[in-house]
């Protein structure tokens, strides 16, 4: 008789304990350990050994360049390194409703039209519901097959039978293995199903896409556990009430992790944004106080983004500080520098900072632009429409040089900007073609004099 023992598994990181604990010792999550029954047998016997080969010299291994198959979606191909690699396992994560299933359904349509049979495993929706969504996205090719199944053993049999050019699993959280007694979505089930699909992908050279949901609280363990098992991890960024979506690679064994893809959600699905800077600045108000354009680098792509700030006298004992798309601690640092080093009276002001379009900015090169936006709103003096700002701010209010300057300025020139206020140490050695005026500043006070002079 098979021996069964009870263990407690953390649903955030997969930590196992023989007894229940209120706090996970591994990831410090509270109330995340769930009781599961573990069967003491070799559950992985069906895929263990599938990849094992006798040891051999690396010099004797015959290899060739991995064949990449383009998905015909340029933004997705850019992130993957030029296309889908045969036998690779790609995890697409993100919050529910952000567009993961829509993107993969569009990619499966293009692959089925250009390459051959594609198997779409829809475990969360019925095949009729998926058909309605696919019809909304466009014409459905003959080679696109769909199945509503969550048993990973049956799915592996379907893959062996059809030998598709790609497989989409939507989603990995609802897959289950009959050999495990735990419920679908648990760490044990997710790890077991992902390992089985990964082994099949490597042996059959069929690329597999896994959809993984991540809640805002990060409670769901699926993608966090799977990151070490798959070849590529893509994460959707953005907010559901904004139309823009950014697909970012956080892990890629076959390409760079510096690339991003920009999409716009519409009634016909996700549309590629080939010129995101122009689209993000299309609704910028004219002569508005607190509105500044900053050039960012997302991967290898320069991106012009509008940063808005609103400074208003507070009626509260503790003024409010709010930011969207920027690090709150970075905003607090810039406010302290403006008050202590520059002399702006911000202690009794409510300050709100927003990045237009739902884009998230992490690099410090936008510090100068954010500081100028706050100062412009406080003094009620608008920034010139044709100015951009580039520089990192130190605690002594000095403006420091940043990297990758030339692509940023060239992108600003292409969109009609005429002047760039930049750290003085960045100017020597710059090779800028065109009529862009470069104004070097050493301190935040100098930048204020140049930008807000009236």
C-alpha cells in the first residue's frame, strides 16, 4: 500500500515543513503554508531519464544554431531574440486580465498560418468561449487546434499525437497531475506539471508557452516557482484601465533581457506600437505647469515619456505624497533635496507625481525632469514645450551624468524637440547631428534658472 504523509507547503515559494508555521522561514510570508498529502513514490518517473545521456566530452558534442521560428509579431519576436527557439519553454506572467491569453492567441494564429499545426490548451475557458475571443481577434486559420483539458497526462498524449509546431498552455495554475492528491494551483501540482511539459518540450523539440497568473499581492506561487524551470520568463506590465502594455523579459537563455515590447489594448486585441514615444506624447497639454518630457531607455529602445506633477497647499497635518509609475522613495528624496538644497518650501504642500500612460520608470536618469516638474507646479511657471531634461540628482543637489545619452537625444530630435538640459559632464564627447541645443548644468538651481526663467 502506498504510504502517504502530510506536509505543509508555502504557496509563495514552495518551502516544505513537517508542521504548520504561521510564517514561512524562507520567504517570510504570513499564513502561506497549506497542508498537502504527499505520496512517497517516484512521481517523476515518466519524465526522469528522458534527457539523461552518458557523459561525453563537450568538444565531441555536435550542435548547430538553434532554429528560430518568427511569430510574425515583431514586438514579441524582438523580446524572444528573433523568434521562438525549438524546444524552449516560455513563461508569460502578469496580473489577471492584462492580456496574456490575448497575446498568445494572436501568436498562435500567426504561427498556425505560417508554420503548421498549433495546439492551444484552454483549461480556463470552454472551447466555445475561446472561439468567440478568437473570432474577435481576426480570421482563424485551419491549423489552429484547441482542446479544453487540464490533465497534464492527456495533454502530453495530445502533443505526441499531433506533433504541433508550438503548444500554448492557458494556464499552468489549473493543470493537475493524477499522481498528486493536492489541488490544482498548489506548488506541488504546478512544479510537477511544468516539469512534465518541460521534459516533453526538450525531447520533442516543440516550444511550449505557459501562462501564469500573478495577483497584485503576489500570493500565487506559479510563476515564482517556475522561473528556475523554464528558459524564458516574460512579464506584462501596465494597468488594466490603461491601454498600454509593456512586455519585458526578465530571463532569456536564448536572447537579451534588455528588450521590451510595447502594445496597445484595443477591441481587436493587442496592437503593436512601433512609435511609442509619439503615442505617449500625443495628448500632452500645452503650456501646462508641472508637465515635463523625459527620455528613458527601456531595454535598447529610447522612449520619451511625459511626467506630470501637481503641488497644492495641504490642509492636513501631514501633507500627502503620492506617485504613480515612479519609486515613492525616490520622489521623497527629490522633494528633500529641493527643500533643503534649493530652498523650495514644500513642507506644507501636497505633492502628486504621475507618469502618463501607466508606464513604470526605474532609472535615476529622470531625476532632473521630475524635480523640474515639481518646481514648475509649485511656482506655476510652465516648462517650454520643446525642452527635455536628462540627469541624475545627488543628495547635494548636483546633477550627475547618465549613460546612453545619444539615442535619447536622437529620439527627441526626431519628435521635434529643440533643447536638452543635461548634466554638464555628459556634453564632452557627444556627437549629435542636427539643431538640438545642449545646455549643461551642474546643479539643480542652475537647471531651474534655465528652465523656468520668465
